C-alpha cells in the first residue's frame, strides 16, 4: 500500500507572527509546512527536501527574498521548477517586476488576506 503525502510548503518569513499565521492556515487545508526564519534556512530546506511550494518574504535577514529566489532557481533538479510566491510589505514601484525577473511565479502585497493566498495557490494548481 502506498501513502500519498500532502504537498510540502516552505514558509520563509522573519516575522514569527506571520509565519505562524501562514503555517496554521496551510495546515488546516491539509498541507505539510516547514518554517524558515530567513533566506539561508529556506535555501537549505529547499535543497534538502524539495518542497512543492515556497512562500518567501522579500525583506528577511541573512539572505533577502530576491536572493533566496535566485538561489533556488539556480539549483539543479526539481527545485528549479518549484512554484515560488513572494510576499512583501514593501510594495514599491518595480518590486513585482524584480521578483518575476528573479524567478518568482506570484506576488502578494502585505497586508493580505488568506483568500488572496488561496487564489494564488489555485492559480498555481494547488487544490487542497
């Protein structure tokens, strides 16, 4: 008998409150969630575990979100194809384009509600 695991999502966010809110919201929908407090952790987790989705805050310590996205896109294998959703409170002119150029698939400005995240995830093909 085979076991089908629900999709693994990495939430890379330096704000503990936001990280926990996203984790709870995703787990309620059936996703497995791993947390990263910074970009370095997100890259390491992604390299080791190959999640099906990466949600990345753009303003993080140690390795910011844009650099995190670029590192993931340079990985060989399935990681270079992982859908990436960028989230940011600093929605300045040109940021969305910079995220797309770095390789992210979707972009959400903070504050956001969970319905926005649901829509983005459905657009990326996640149906849980």
